[in-house]
């Protein structure tokens, strides 16, 4: 083996990101609730940061105790006992308790959930005269339900798994249905409907016959064939279907846990004197500033090199965080303003006037990289005359028209929806016919598969399913 030194010349490009740049990018993509959590964490960790609301609340007390504060030692100023002071001098974390009694809490903006869900079902069972083993079986059954409230595999596999007779599980399932929904734990949609029909008052023989013997034809909207097979009038079949329309297809839906979340708009768009103005919401966001008390302590710590170095790092970090928050605010405002300027027709008239817009166009207008636009709109919402919308909804691909204009994907989807809403339900339009209407009336040339894709995205069934007999 031979060892030797060699020299090589190599030219390469590297993107070196400073800690300030990394922090600015991280803060930029935070949503409002996430930013609130980040601010709280920084206020807790860094004595050089303080909120404006806290400063105002404590202003009177600080003025009264000003002489004491001037004479206070470093230990007393930061309220540190000896072990914490040692950690402080050893560059450990410094805690800072918040004295604000009016901290913003997004949870206070969400209504408390009512008692419900599977826990509510089990609570109802426990207050009944049911033995503990049966309640345990009921809990196991609830855990096996799918998202619709069905047991697709039936009871036998579970009975084998826990080694109990299937009859015991049937009793537990009946208890569950008594306190929740008559079709909970059904094997499939057909059994779900049959169980509900059985529980309804009165007789519904025709509806039961349709579900029992002609369920596939029902799903494909073949009503004339059902009427011929059952030897009844088409009007009677329609009446039976009206009964089925009132039944639940997801028996667990009324007992699901409350997952409602609060949407905090980051941007508010309102019209003033014929122009749209963009402002950033500041609800719950404190006004951050550098703490004067901490800066005074920095001056006092000049005699202790390690302490002074530690405090300088904290001060630098506080400045970086303030710069990152201000950068987020300025970038979001500039990008939102550029978006609103280009989507004025949408704000005036609605989705049909949404123009095609790409992130690169906004990035070029604002003078930033496209990744900055992507980070800035991540998870952000805007309150507009058309409702509260995610900022990413303003970006859409488009299609050129034969008349020299452009229509966005959203606008084309709205046009398809309007065409379907206006069709004759006894003779619904096929996708090919929608293509022809868009070409002749709007000058929009799209392929049939594109219409099918948009129609499915809108939740519009095929023409055979839209037919009304």
C-alpha cells in the first residue's frame, strides 16, 4: 500500500444557509396557531424577549419598584436559586414564567364537545343492568367497527379470536344497537338498510323487497327493471326509494368524536372605495420586543465573561426571532396583496371568474423564490368576500379558449356544475355532450376524460345515475 499527498482543484456550487435563514424559513411556513406556540416557547426560554401586552400590564409595578430593580443583583433579577444559577453559568436553559392572565388560547374559540362518540355509547351501557363480561364484549365490538360503523367480516372471526360463543357476541351487539343505532355492526350496506327498515314503524314491504332482491339494480339506478321484476308501477318504486333515502348509510356517523377545528384566517381581504385591501390578522399574536430589563442585566454581567457570552447569545437569538417574525409578516402581506390584485374578478363575481395563476407568477411579481411563496401560503387562510379560503385555492391551472382568453380549472369545474344543474333530469347529459356544450358556448376545448375527472372531483355521478324516472 502506498501513501501520498495529492492536490485536486474542483469547482462546485453550494448553498450555505445561515442559522438566521433557516429560522426565517421555519417561521415563514408556520400557521397562526403554530406561530403562537412558537412565540410562547421563545418567551419562556429567552429573557431578552417580552410581549407588548405583558409590558403594559406590568408597567405600573416596574415603575414602583424601579429603585429596587436598579440595585438588584443578577440572581435576583432573573429569580434564580443557586442550582439554577449554576445551570445558567453553565449555559443551561433559562426559564421565564409568563405573568399575562390574558394569553390567547385557540381552544377557547372552539365549543366544548357534547358527550358522545363511542365513549358515550359505552357509558350508556354501563348504567344499564348488563353484566361486566357482556359490556367487555361490546367494547371489543366497538373497537372492530370500520369508519362507517360496519363489521364487514361478521361476528364469527371475532368469536374465534377471543374464544367465546358467537351467541354471546350477538347479545352484546343487540345491546349496542339498543343504545346507539339499529344497524350498527351490519355486515354491509344492504344489511344496514334492512335492519333500519325492520326498526321503522309500519310496514315497508316494497322497500324491503327492493333492497333484498334488487339491490344491485338499485345502486345502478335501473328503476324500470326493478318495477318490471316486482310487477309494480314505477311510481311505487320511487316511493320505496324515498323511504330508503331517509335511512343512514353510515350508522356510526352520529356517534363519532368531535374533530371540529378552529380556522384562524391569517389574511383579511375587504373592499374599500372600490379597491380591495389586504390586512393581516393579529388576533392573539402578542407584540414582541427586546426586554429592557434583560439588556440592563447584560450590562451588569460584563465582569463575568461566561455569563456575558451566554447573555449575548440569548440576545442574538432574540433578535433573529424578531427578524423572522417580521419577515413572515412582510412576506405574507406582499404575497397576499399580489394574489388579490390578480384575482379581483374572482372576489367580485365568484369561482367562475377565477383566473389561472401559478406560484411562479407571484414569485416574479414580489421578487422572491417560488419556494418562499410555497412556504408563505402553507396552511394559511384568507377571509374574503367569497368566504374563508385557503390561500393555495387561489392558484389553479387553466385552459386557453378559442376566443383568446383563459379559464382556470376552478372556473371550468363551476361551469360543469352549472351545466349539470340546468340539465333535464329525465335525460341527463353525458360527458361527451358536456364537452360539446363547453366547446360551442364557452369556446373551451377539453377532452372527455378531463370532464370525467372534474365531474368526479365535484362529486357529480355519471349520467346513468342522474337519470330521474
